[in-house]
C-alpha cells in the first residue's frame, strides 16, 4: 500500500520550524506539525512515543506557545494526516480510522 504520508496531499514538518517563524520563545518539544496553518493560526499537532501505537493529537498555537490536546488515536501505525475536520490514520491492521478534530 505504500506510505500514507506520500499518498496524501499534506506535509509533515518540524513543530520547531513553525514556532521559530512566529517567536523565538521555544518549541513544542515532541509534538510535530501535520498539515497547514488553520484560519485561526493554529496547526494540527501529533505526538507519538517510540514503540507505542497511540498518537496524541491536538492544536498547536504558536502565538501562545500552547497545545490543546483534542484526543488520542489508538492502534495506529503512526501514518496520520489531518483534513479540515478530521484526523485520518492508518491502523496497525492496515485499515484506516478517522477521529474528529473538534474540541469537546
């Protein structure tokens, strides 16, 4: 099936680069950006520990250097991409799952 990151029209870049374009105050540590900057100035952020099949997802706010955790995607291989409203991830069984990017 190939790598989902290569098959979707989104890019993943280092969260540090996003912050450095706004402010030299710091970075988002282990969080990395996925997708483009949203209309409100936030960007979807992902975090996964090595060897785990859980991806934490949230909104990174470079202006405030804050993270709003929205949820966890479980049993995923790490190949996740956001759309405007959802996070799409390949699961470890090769299926695809969708999680909402709305705040509760």
